[in-house]
């Protein structure tokens, strides 16, 4: 019994010593300076409102936070970019044309999919329009593409479930995510998705 207690104390002491090791900063796995100048196309989102553009802005802020001064150009929506280069879809030739037109060597693209909306409805007067909050399941898929070749050089995705506000429904299927204060309305959802998808561009800490 005494021997068993000694072994337990020794194991506990070892765990304590290991957990108290020095924390060391680990630089981002991907250094964006090697990919400049970078373009970012507004992330697509099937639903109306500011959810796509808001997520794009949050993503751009997150990837450059620990990267120092990185040159990133906001290229507007996918449709606007395709119209500017006279293409109708994003393929290798389109990426090359975008690179030449906007002088960018790589491009970030993303797609935000809201897969389920479970409404918390507040009945209000009027017909055809109703405002409510909701719990939603969402997936953010992102990638970085080399414009010279159209090759994807990085990609990541994340899922999240959060309660959001200022969701509007028109009819039975059309949803709109719009709010005067997007950060308050669906900031938690977007922050969760962005945090998971931008790990490779952020500083991390390891105990050694």
C-alpha cells in the first residue's frame, strides 16, 4: 500500500513538473509575406444580408493579426470580379486573369453555408415579413489559390452552431442575415468559424 502511494505521488509530481514547463511562442505555420500581394474575394453566402461580407472582413483581420504588415487587396464580390475580367466562372484561366488585372499573386476565397436555421420567433404585426433570432449550423470553407497556375496552395474548413439575432424570413425559405450591428447579431458565430479556419496564420504557444 505504501509503495502504491509513493508511485502515485511520484506520478503526480511528474505531471506537475511537466505542466509547469516554459511556454514558448510558435510562429504561424504559414508566413503570408511569401504570398504577397494577396487578394481576397468576398466570401459567398446563399442568404441575403451582411453575413458573407462580415465574415470576409473578420477573416481578413484574423489572418493578418500575427503576420505584421501584409499587403491584402479587397477584390469585392465574386460576381463583380468575374464581370471585371469577362469570365463566367472561377477556373484556372480566371484566376490568372485576376492576378494580371489586380496584380495579386494569390487569392483567398471562401464559402459560408448555413445548413440549418431553428427560429426563435416573435410574432409581430404584418404579413409576409417576420423578424426573429435563431440557432444556426454553419460551415465556412476557405482556400488560398495561386493566380499563376490556379492551384490551391492552402485550404481549411470549420463548423459551428450558435444563436444569432436579426434574422429575417421572407415566405418559407428565403432568409436574410442583416443587422445594424452585425458583431452583436452574429459575431459569436463568425468568430468561432474564423478562429478555427485561421490557425495556420496565427501565433500559438507551446509548453516545453
